[in-house]
């Protein structure tokens, strides 16, 4: 269902972010992000002369290669289009992220390495969504492989795949009440973890 009809308006800015997760042949995982910013009007620019309408002001790529423990083992960053000539020189600094693990505190730790003048605001902004994408990539890939090896039932309507993915995310201690779907008064928790369900029809001991 789309949003409600907007008031009359003029388009000004478009930011596009695409993030993909890949399972590599060598067993590692690639998280690859691409960010572009464009305007609907042209503008003068000291370093580039003129940036035409629809031409990217920012056109940036960031790839994190991680292992199954979520540790970053390689980084590749490229700034193809930027408003200032000096901006692309920040991209190589993102290799400082090698060795970090995507976990609680990851963004704080990353900011210590590529924050401020050491990095690029727009490449840093990708890190939060890339961290989320890491979990969305690795956990389902592991479950898919395990279930295929087991010959597990994947009948449409089955909850088995999603249930196993949430267990790999940490199960109830990590996700209970983290959003509406995992509310301890909702149908998902009632079905999956009935002992934790606290809805109006919960069994009372």
C-alpha cells in the first residue's frame, strides 16, 4: 500500500542506497553498498565546474568482506564522484576497519577508526545498514545450508526457516520486544515461545 497522496511539491534531491549480500566461493561473505546523491537542478561547483541535473554529486561504493563470525577481513572503498577533489583520499582509510567484528558497539568502534577527518560522512553512513545486512545475509545462508543437509521440510506456510534464523540471531534474549512482530503479547511469540507469551489469553500458572 503506498503512502497517502502528498501535497503539491517539487522534487529536489534523490539519495539512492543499494546494499547486497553475497556468499563467496571461498566461504567468506561480501557486503556491497552503493550510494548516489543527485539533484533535479544543475549547480556550479568549484572543483568540478558544473554538476548537471541528475549527475551524481556523490557516487560511492563500499565493500566489507566478513567471515562467519562477522569479523571484517577485507575492505574496498571507492568514491567515484564527490563534490571536492580531496574527498576520494578518505576512501583508503576504511581499510582500518579490518579486524573489527560486527556486533554490539560496532559503529562506535568504527567511528574511532574512520570518524571525523579520517573518513567520509557518506561512506560512514553506510556502515549501520551494512551491519544489518550482514545478519540478514549470514544467518539465512547458514540456515539454508543446514536445512538442505538435513533434508528438512520447507513446505510453504512452515515457520521452520524463520524460527531457526531468529535462533541464530540470539533468540528471545536478543529479539523479544525489539519490534511489534516480536512483542511478548503477539502471535509470533505465542506460537514460537509460548512460555514467554504474556498476551491476554496467556496460560496463568
